[in-house]
C-alpha cells in the first residue's frame, strides 16, 4: 500500500501512525487514512486493507520499541504528578513509594534509550531538522 502513495503522503501517514498507535486502534487509524486518501485523486484501498497494512507495520520491532517508550514516558509523567502533593498549608508532601516507582520507570526509559536503535523508532519530523 505504501508504495502506491506519494513519498510525502507516506511520511504523513507514518507520522500519524507513530503518534497515535499507542492510543488509537488500527481500525480507527484506517478510517482516518481512508478518508484522507478517498478525498484525493486516486482510488482508496478499503478500510480493512488499510487496517491490515497498519497491523503489519506495527509488528516491526522499531515500532514496538517506540510504542513501549511512549507508554513509559506517559506513565512517568503521571507518576511524577502523583509523587508530590500539598498539605492544607500549601507545604509539599512527597509520596516516597510513588517516587520510587517513578525512578524505576525512568530507569526503564533510560535503558530503552541505551539499547534501542532510536534512529528507527519513527520519531516523526526529527530527521528533517
């Protein structure tokens, strides 16, 4: 499917999938992509064909690592927000257990960066800078 689209269009779809894959099912991504392609000049593949194509892309190790990293980053952000609260007087209160879990998640994130080939992790737009 990718080879039938223009290079810029493929880059756009790859960026869309990389950005949304951890929060959106392939069928929903396929609906968005189908609508975009159908609005163009040429024929659009069926939504189920697009979804199957996306699912094949999702099996690539670089995509899986990127999805894992994105999930860990989101989890770290939530934990960081939960680690510190304020008492009635406005003084910070630190939840040590949450801080420890946060630090473990950060260590996992750093491990992914140390061991993964980040150049293949579909960070859309960064290779153009």
